[in-house]
């Protein structure tokens, strides 16, 4: 408990659980106040519960940057130069006339980078009246539901992660404000990471291979990898691992990419959806 009398348990007691194994939703807490006055408890809640939802927040760029910098190193997303005066804040838009969403395939953010983000902060600026949810899967719970043999294999085996498995860089530009020359040149990124990774702060393993970015296991061909990868991608989507976040304007969600996978639901054609996103490398790792 800190000097202001707020413990992790008391903070969690003020929230509504999103799912049995992850997620807390706060309706009467200021995220900015928690960052300023109760950061340790906030951070521990994020590590333990993997996803935190805050309603009716200040989502101004200045506030979002302050929150993100408190969490660690704010990383630049390679396919967008951000919004005016804030290059780290990526605006993701789906116009009413657009058919496709930005990230409709299950994934972990930017695993094609050598140093992928630990946390993602997503703020809702304009949301549909109904629809546009984000679905999350508990990749740690999904890992422990695998056989012992599969667990050992994934922890020992590396995989290849690419940015253009489903979508070339240039095609991302239609959903991004101020896309970069990287996107226009269709440049792609690739990296190698273990197929399952232990969380650096808790030691809890999670399935890290993900449908949007994993192309194959490093020691196997694409064809040899496909049956195992496709099984894992289906496994992660089982109902008992998943939960939806329903968005409202001025909602902020922060999640730990080391424990969760997610995708955006494309069910709101004809309506505008605008989100501001930051990706963060933990300052506590």
C-alpha cells in the first residue's frame, strides 16, 4: 500500500472484471490521476490483469503522451509519422465508405520488429453507435491448455514474423493519417522470436505466434509449419480464452502484448471509427 492508502487489491475492487482470467474496467477512475499518484498500483494491476479499461477519460494528445511515457519508452510505428506535433500517436481511421478494417486478423502488435512493444494504449476518439469491438484472447491461458509436448516445443522453437503476410505496407496507408515513405515504398519488416515467450516480469509463458504476422517456424518450411500454426491460431480463438471490449468515445484501453492477442471486428460499415494508438516498451522490464 502506498502513502495515499491505495493498494492493488483496493484498486482492483473498484473495477468490473472483463473476463475470468483478464481485464478490469474502471468507470470512476481518472487514468491520469492514477499515473501521477498511484503508478505502482496501476502498473501492477496491468501486469496482473493484462488489460485495463478506463471510461470517460481525457484523450487529448498531450494527456495520452504523458500516460504512455510513464509506462516506458514510447516507440514509433514505422508505417505512420503520427498526428501533427505528436509523431508517436498513430491515428487509425475507418471511413464510412471503407470495407476493410486496419487489423481484422488475430495478432500481437508489431511482432515483426526486433523489439516489439510490450504495451499498447488505444484511445477511442469516434466510435460507431453499435459494433467496432476489439476481441482479445488470453494467450497465457491458451498456452496452459496445450499438451506438455506442445508447450515444450513452442518454448524452444523460434518463428519468423513479417509485416506483410496479409497486407502490403502500401495498403495500410488508407487507414493511417500521415503515412510514411516506408508505407508508400511497400517496405516490409521481419524478425525472429520464440513461438511462445515467458513474460519478462512474471515468467508466465504465452503463445506468441500470431495469425497476422507469423509466417513459419524458423527451422521449418512454410508448408511444414502450416498445420501446427493453423492449429494454434484456431486454438487461440476458443470462446473460453476470449472477451470483447466495447468502445465508447473517450475510452482508453491499455493492454500487455506479452499476455494477449487481439483483432478488430469489422461490423460497422457506413459509420466512422477513429482511434489514437501508442505502442510502448516497458520501463520495468
